[in-house]
C-alpha cells in the first residue's frame, strides 16, 4: 500500500515539475526581486495557460493527498 | 491612511487581488509545515529542540531564514525559494560573461522571457542538487548536530522519494510566486520570503522576553523600530539629477520643453549584495564539512574565524564583501553610457553638461560617489545583529528579527508592495498611503 502511494507520489511529482516548467515564466528574474521598479502586466493569460493552470492544480491536489496518505500510513501501520 | 486602507478593501478588483495574495501565502505556510513522507516527525521535533539550545545551526541560518524554518523540519517545501534566488543570481552574473545572454537581455521583453525560462530550468536543476545534499546530510545525522533517526527507513528508494518530493515542492513554490506576481499584489517571490521571515518575529520576541526579561525586551523593540525607521529613510533617499528636454515640433503639436529629473537611489542595489556576501561566506564552511571531520588546520581556521559570527575577521570580511558586491551589482544594473545615449536620443541634457560622453562620465562620477554611503549603510545594517549575541542568547543571530538581512528584506518588500497597491488605487482616486 505504501509502495503504491509512493509510486503515485513519484509520478505526480515528475508531472508537476514538467507542468510548471511548461508555464510561461512571470517571475521577471532578480531585477524585480527586492524592490525593483513598479510594473504592471496588463496582458491577460491565454486559454492554453488557463487549462494548464487547472491541470497543475489537479496534479498538485493528488500530490498533497498522496503525501498526507503516506504520512498517515507510516504513522498507523509501522 | 486609514481611509486609504478602507478604499483598498472596498474596491472589488483590488480586494480580490489582496485576498488572493493572502490565500497563496497561507497555502505556502501550510505546506512549509507538512513533513516529507518518510521523515519521522516526532524525531525531527526532538532534534530541533536540541539544536535550538546549541550553536550548531549557524551554517544553515540564512537558508533556514529564507525557508521560514521549513528546511530544518525537512518539510515538503523545505528548499523554499532559495534555489530560485541562486538560479537568478547565476543567470544575472552570466549575462556579463556569456555574449548570448547579454544579447538576450538587450533584446527587450522577449529576450527577458527567455532568460526567465532559463532561470526556471536552472532552479529545478539546483533544487535536485540541494535536495540530495540535504537529504544525505539528514540521513547521516549531520544536519541537526549528530541527531540520528530522522529518517527511520533509509533505503535508497525511500530517500529518492524524499528528494523528488522536495524538488516538486520547489517547483510549486516557484509557481505560487509567479501566480501572485500575475494575479495578486506585489512581487510574488519576495512576498513569500517576506512571509517566511515575518512569521518568526513573535517566536523570537518571546524568546528574548523569556531569556532576558521585560526591560531588555522593551529596549530591543524600541531599538528595532529605530532601525526600521532609518532603513526606510535610506531606502527612500535619492539624488535627483535635473534633466532638461528640448522643445520640438511634431506635426502641429509641440512636445518636450519640460524639466524633469533622473533619480539615483542611495541604495541602488537593494539587499542583493547582502545575500551574495553571506552566501559566499558560508561556502568555506560547507566545503569543510563535505571534506570530512578530521580537524585539520583548514577546518580549525574556518571554525574560529568564519563561522563564529562575533569574530572580528568574520565581520570585517562580511562588510568588505558587501561593499564590493554593491559596486559590482550597481555596475551591472545601471549603465551610464546607455542612459546618456537615451537622453541624447530624446533631446534631453543635464544643464551645464554636454550630451553624450561628458554626460555619461558625469553620471558615472555621481553614481560611484553616491554608492559609497549606500554600501557602507548596507554593511553596517547587515552586521548589526552580530553585536547582539548576548541579548538573544542563541547562535542563530542572523534570524534576529530587528537587524541585518531580515529587516532589509522586510522593509524593501513592504515598501514595494505598498507602492504597487497605491498605484492601483491611483487608477480610481488620488488618495494613497504615502503622502
């Protein structure tokens, strides 16, 4: 049981990293970190980006649930 | 001030953004407290209690500061924002070295996007490295000062799961930060750092109150407030170089003829030099630990002079590094020749100085002189907590909330965020927070 959850965890983690890397970066790098200029991005996000958001959230939910699941199993079982 | 606050909350658009930001910060703090799978939570807590008393946590104090205590708990978001910061620093430095990166930087928005994308790839790579390092340290018991039993089942598969989960956690932190930048208020990454630092303040305050009594506590509070005020004062300080624009006719309309100013901040570099400096200073210690505990001359030298934060050599070296990096970073970000060329192109000039090369030389002269007090100020604020070792009574003085890196970051991020909210408010009415 724990092994199955761990495998789910690995798959969802890798998927999560890939999905997040697929996003367009909005960080702006270091220049806007710690007190850069005031800038507002007026451009909205595209449909593809929105679907990607939804997929990411879904994967993240699976990820969190499986983490908590393994934690509980370790505590109760072992 | 209060009415402006109400206005910010009654504007539906802005209220949504502020609530979104608060929600993301809440999710981040929640994640920072969930232990990784396979890590024994009771054992970690037990070890943490032992470490708090001793002086051993010094080496990771900066990373732990940025992750808000999540690192030493080995939570799923243990690495926090640190890999992203390191990646941005590396990419920023590489723009000086690699011609292709420099070309991308000059290309404008699309080039900048590409650089951001590189930063993100590098973040994941660094996250894998750091997660592996931390997990192996924790497994051998060296992370929390020779405290075994943190990871009960230390098979390779189990350790690999922890590393992968931590890497994914870093990706999530990066994504949360980007979401805040896009849909919320302020810069997401710096707000997350802000949250991690700020949540320690009550605990540290209690620590001082319990250890040193109410009188010292009150003194520290007053002193902290004075430091915050002075930091705000210097952060807002700028030299305004007057710039006159020539009148010109385009069609039937008249443009220009205005006189504005070019603001040069006293502290142009922000807190970045402090972060560079402290990262470099803890590198030798890291190397010494990786080499092994044989107690050679190198290790002894590092232990006595570099790790001990109240040692004069440590303080001196730290200040020198900060001053150097301030000049270095200002040199990277502000290019006087480019600025002079831009001014010339739009028909502007500084009164009394000819456009072109003389203007660039003048800007360079003013900038290098104004940066000196800026860098000295950064250095002094950063080493200030080192003199308070006796008051806090613990080795983690970089985490001391009323001085050093913590105050610099908090004030910088706070000012920036308030300015952004204000500019949003300005779109509706002219009353703001800052008069």
